[in-house]
């Protein structure tokens, strides 16, 4: 899950002695730390930004080992709005990498729309959905185009073994790729590396999570509308990155560059 399933630690005099050295397995989002630190300091997050803070207060989770108030983690909700288009790499770069995994950087985000046959709430107006990835409880819904330009690849990578740089995409597991018409559902508690699609076994969960994705889609702020990027965003080759990666040996995306 990339930057989603990561390790973290909390230390300090506020942590009760009986909780020190223990492990907490509740969900905590990066956005929750702002709200939690404000709560610990006796401050309010109301009116502190242009939009309301969406982090949850984890104070009781940290100090009393309480159940996490976060039951949902929104990983990605993206429409095919032109406001999300990004600059593509130069044509000569794309020509050089054609036929390799790097070529997916040269393909614009999917412009597919939902198939009419998909059973989702009519009021969702989902015609603009490109990708929706959501965690609720033990389930993770993958609904969209994780394979980018590779329609035969559903985005799944063989877990690293530590035996060397493994940067090439591995073949997908058996079954249809996750896409807009056939989303995947994984039980990430029992199957954290997402080997087994359980969508067929839990259609009610898929439908519920699809409805939530469509609800979130209505509040999307596109890249252009956010005003966060003064220029187009995109992936372009940068020799400085290569120069840094080669001697260090751990900046994986550039290890196989000439």
C-alpha cells in the first residue's frame, strides 16, 4: 500500500507507563495529527484554514488505548475532469521508454466513464469517475484504473523479497483486473498484501463503498481548482534525480536508468 501502511511511533511523558512498548493497530491518518496535537494543547482547530479540518482527535486512542475514531481512510478519489490533467513528459523521452513500464507516465489519466451496467445509486452522477480507492473497516475497495496504460494489469505488484531492486511490474493474479466496471475488494486485515479479490463474496460491501466513493466525488477539488500548483504537474525525467539515486542505491525508480 505504498505510503499508506507505514510504521510510526509515539513517545513522551503523556503516554501511560502500561502502554509504553505496546502496539496500536487502529487506523490513524496523517491529517489526524494536527487535530490531535491541537486537542492535547487545549486549542481548537475551528476556523484555522480555508476549509474545515478533517482530522480526528486520537487523544483517547493514544492515552487510553481506546478504539480509533477513524473507521474510514480515503486514499484516492479522482474524476476525469480536465482540471486534473497533468503535463506529459517530452515526446523524445516517451519514444525512448515505449514498451517499458516507464511508458505509463506518457499516457494521460483515464477518460473512461462508468458503464451503465454498473449497479450504483443513480443520484451519484458518476460519469466523471476515474479512480476511487477507499478503506472502510477491514475492507479496501479499488475502483478505477490502477493499471494505467496496461489494461491487462490491475496494479498488483509482487511483494519485495529484499534480494535486489524489484522495480518491474509483475503479472497480475488470476482473474479480471480491477476497473470501473469490475472493482476489487480486499480484506486487508487477513490479506494485507491484497492477493485475494473478495468482491464477489461481499457484493453488499462493494455497493456500500461505491456509494461512498460517489458521495466523496461530488466534493472533489481538482488540481487546477486547488491553486496549489502554479504550473502543470507531471512526471519528467530529471538527471539530478538519477545522479542522486545511483550512488545511494535506494531511489528505486531510477536504478535501472542508463
